[in-house]
C-alpha cells in the first residue's frame, strides 16, 4: 500500500511538471495569431501591384457639313473600310438587289469551301441539271454562261463566271454544289447575313438575285461590299476585266466602269423590279499619308438603268475623298493625359512623337493607352506605355512618357493596402 502511494505521488509530480512546461492555451493562440499577422503582412507586401490608371485628354475633331454628290434618283449609301457608313441618301427601305446578291452567294460558297489567293480549288463536274439551269435562265432572259454536261470547271473559274458576266445559272449551280440544294443554301445564306449584321437583307428563291424577293438596303450593301473587298479572293476577281472558262470561253466583266475614276468592282445588278444597281469600291490615299489608304464603298439602288447607276458612282466616290485626310492628331510633347498610381502618385504623360492618323472629317478621334506596370520610382522622361489615337478602324501611335518623376509605393502602403 505504501509503495502504491509513493508511485501515485511520483506520477502526480511528473504530471505537474509536464503541465507546467506546456504553454497555456491563451499563449498558444497568441503565437498563432502573431504568425498569421506576419504571413498576411508578408503576402500583402509581395503580392502584385494593381494596374495604373490614366485619365485621357480629349482630342479635337474637325466638324463640318459634308456635301456628297448623291445620285438624282433612287437610294444610296456611302461608307469606307474601318469607318462604317458615312452617309445615306433616299429611302432606306428594303428593295430588290438583283445580281448584287451574287456577292452573298460567293461569300457563302467560300465559307464552305475556302480558297487562298492563287488557288483554283476543286474541279466541279457539271451535270444535266446544270444544263437545265442554263436553259431556264436563257429562256427567262437572265444572264448566263454556256455549260455542258460532263464539263469540268474549277471553283475559282465558277466564281469568275458568277461575278464577271454575272451568270445566274452558275450562281445556282455553285449554291447546289456547296450546300446540296437551293433550300439549304437559302437557310445558310440568311443565317450568314444576320451574323454579318445585315439585318435588313433577305435571300429568297435563288442564289442569283434574279428573284425580286431577294432584298436589301443601300446601308446593308455597303457593309456587304466591305466584307467582299476584305476577302482576298473576291477582291481579286472583281478587279478582273475578263477571264477564260471552259465551254463558254472568254467572259467579260459587266462593270464597264472598272478602272475608270479609280473605281474597282464590286458588282452590278439589273432587273425590271430592282432597276439599275451598283455596289462599288474606290481606293484613296490622301496627300501625305505615306502609302496608307482607305477604300470607299458605295451602294446605289433603284436607278432607271444600269448605266445611270454606274455613271453615278465616280462622282459620289470622288466627292467623299476631300473629307479624308492624314492628320497630326497629337504633336510630340503634347499632354496626352494624367497617370495616377493606386498609391496616389501622379504625373502628366506626353506623346514622345507626333501621332498621325487617317481620319474622316467629323468623325471622333479616340485616345487610348497601353500602360506598363509600375512598381518603383521613375524619373521624368521614362516611357510608361504607348499612346494610341484611333479614327474608325485606323490608328496611329507613339511612346508615352512621364512629364515628371513619379514615386513608387512605400512599404507602409504595401502592407496596409486592401
């Protein structure tokens, strides 16, 4: 019994000693709290700095009335690549497009069977059904190229036949070849034009535009023209005055104004319901532009005949050209805006060089910046990004530099930031 008591006393003493050496719970929690604070401060100090912001100075734009040489009849629209629609004339109601619809057919076929510049593409073997289409349009007084059953014609040659002499039968043949049937083509084409933003355009009945149910507006056709010249294969074909295809032989462009007054392409159209229609383009490089150019795109619809429509194009395009200029939007050393860091250091920033841009009179000049990250003090004159001026789809740029020194973040700001 005595021995057992001694053992209990000794065990109690050892337990008490161990208990005294273990830190109390309060002290352990305190140490854990301090460790977490140290880790949080260290993380806050080393984590990436937020982006620097810049408030930009507005840029002055020339505002003046634009006088364009609109046709006396019908309806029209004028635009330019990168600038969108520049002006509208006459009622912008949906009306028959005639053969301008073949541009839609061409873009749809090339989406399904793309070509690169210089490629002929696959060879199509035409059938009796294609001969029947030729006979149909021949009897109806539509435009056509001669075909024969068993004829082989490349995709590129077929597109030439569609776009140069404006062969209705080849437009339908190509639509059936690419999509399996005219109905399948119509479903695809109507979805495609909506995707392109042509919400006032509908394709109906055929791929040629011979049906008066295929309709659009001049504004939509200007957008269609921009898409056409942006495709290098289409852009090449619509500048051709002639070509040679199997069976029919030499074919000629229906655009008799091709190359006159710098008018290129894009597509003519003529039916009783549509009247004379012309979708055209005209490239222009303003004086001092250093080779930079803009392509003016116009659409004329509902003229008494095709000659009136085509004759109206050069004056309309030429009347727009004086309103384009290659202008210095920002001079070297000009304040472009104010840069402010998250730790509230600030400095005006200036363009190191002149910024020139191709502009349309009356269109807004938009300043933009691309800023580098700043994590330390920087002296005046340091490049901190790029100054950019946009006008339509065109832009100019220059290095963006600090006008005065700017301080970096202090360690106190780093650890206290949220």
